């Protein structure tokens, strides 16, 4: 697969086959994903790969986040989509493994009274780390797709982050995202791309 096909072929998968994903395949995917760019090349990230009993405990915690996201979904989607989303939060689509991406924890020092540059300066490292983690996650999603696996980038579980951190003993890290991963049991259609989001100057 060329890069164009990989990027355009990737989908958010919310239904998975029960087949396990081998540790070797996950190691290969993560080894490639970790080549993502990072701020000042600090590579300030940590990934936890979970399956088995810990995966089941994680799913039980993540289900608690669905009540927080439902009001937002109701503003955007029809009832059918909302119900599918709620079901996904209940069982993560049966994904046999889950990846969690963390960055070092840092309390925000932003004050609304400061100007934009003043608000950005004290929090630049945190901003840097978030962008770096996002690059890692994108690499992960694309590499997984190239290996015939499906993924879904989830930030809704942030609502129950404290319970997730307790499960894995994370005391000095911030959860960025959790990513169910497995062999797809669906082929979602490609959502349309928005137009008019690129501005050209000097061309």
C-alpha cells in the first residue's frame, strides 16, 4: 500500500473480530509509530498495551464516560448514531487489545488575564507534548491500518481518567487517548471531507 492509499483508507473502527492481535504485530506497529516527530526530540510519551483481564477492567471503567459525552452527541448526531456510540463505550466494539498514550503531567499555568503570548509561554511544554503525542497516534493509526488492523482514536475516556490512572498505577502522567485495536469486523464508508479549509497566498 502506498501512503496515499493508507491515509485515505484508514477508518475509525467500532466493531472488531474476536481474533487476538499478537504481541509481535503490536511491537512492529509501535516500533514504527515511535518514529513520530516530537518537540525538541524529547519523545515525551509512554504507551501502555493492554489485553486480557486488564483490558476488561479498563472497558468497565471507560463505560462510565458515556454519560458525559452523550449530551454533546445529542447536539450533533441522530439517535441511531448516538446509540451506536453508547454501545461502543460499553464494550469498545469487542477490540481484543487497547493502547493508551500518556505524556508527563503538567498543571496549566494559564491565566485569562494574560495576553495570548503570555498565556502560551508558561504552557508551551504541555502544548508541545500534546502535539507530539498526536503525531505518535496518527503514525500508530496509519501503521495499524497498513497491517490490516482497525483502530479508533478516543478522547472521551478522559472523563474517567483518574480511575484509568489508578488501574495502571499512573501518578505522574496525563492520559491523552485510548485506542482500541484489532481486526475489523466492519467496513465503514468514507466520510466526506470538508471543503474550503485551505487558504492559498502567493501562488
